[in-house]
C-alpha cells in the first residue's frame, strides 16, 4: 500500500513553528533550517540529529508549516506511523515539495526499509524537492546497513541539537504558559523547575496538567495550588 492510498501525515501542531521554537541553545539550528526551507539551493536532504528531548519533531513540523505558508505541498510523517504498512508506504511521498520523516533511526538495520528510503531520496532529488529526516545520532553512527543510504545522508546538511540547559527550559516553560494565556509568576515557575523531571517533555506535560486543573478549579497558579495538583 502506497502513501497515496493511506491517510498519512502528522496533524501539525499549531504551536510547532519556527517563531516559537524557544531556547538559546538550539536557536541557531532553527535559523539554519528555516533558511534552507526558504531557499533549498539544491540541498536534497537535511538531517536533524539530537536526543529525544531536543525539539526535533517541533522543527520538522515547523518546516512543514513554513512550506505551507509559502504555498508549497508538505508532509510530516513519523516512521512509527508508517511501520505497520511496510516500506511500500513510502511510495508517492515524493509528490510533496517538502517531506519530513521523523525518527528515521527506527528502520536502521532493516534492508527493505533502508532501500525504500534510499530510493525515496533519489526521487526527491530528481524532482528538486527537500527531504528532512530526524535521527538520534549522526548518520555514520546510526546502525544502517546500506552504505549508499549512509553516504547520501552524510552528504546532506547536518543540523545537530543540544540538550537544553535550565535557563532554556525555564524560558520555554514561561513562553508556553504565555501562549496558553496562563499566568505563571517567577516564584511559581522556579518552584516547578526545582521539582520537575529534567526532560523538557515531562516539564511541558506538567504545564498541561496545571493548565487543565486551573481551568476546572478557576484558580490561578500559586505554589500551594501546584503542590496540591502535583502532590509535591
């Protein structure tokens, strides 16, 4: 079954844009990707590498939002979404101008999948499109078995993301709260940061919980309220 026969594609988060990719640590990486999306200049593939908590998925979706804003066709798909349908699901994706494949390392070591990605790369290049993929490690450190695929990915534009520092995590927390219209004081934010897990995803999940409970209880966020909701 090809991609044209499947209802594929991640529903883009409205807040996953270049303009709200906060945090100084990876700001340059986001700027580089935005520049490439605006003027690919013959770059066939962009490889975004980083830990699972560095914003790779955000940037892939931001690239699609950017493409749609410019009136071009874009698709963002997670490999996990495609896996049940087999490598044939990659057929037809090259009909889009920008194709984003999230968590490409999930198919590393699987010959049929690797070959399918290699052929997709070639079709995208022939059409003058842009392929953007995310990996945990650089291509040469990912256990791909197909040398030609490693070679193609290694000769694309490599963008590496770093782990967020505490200052970046605080800035992202405050920015997300502001986007939601959630008032969060410096004292409350500092309290949350001291007790929240290190992972940014977990921190933002706490914000989701607090936002929901704040709306239900019609209460503003205070340290006692946060303690009650989170059981801290």
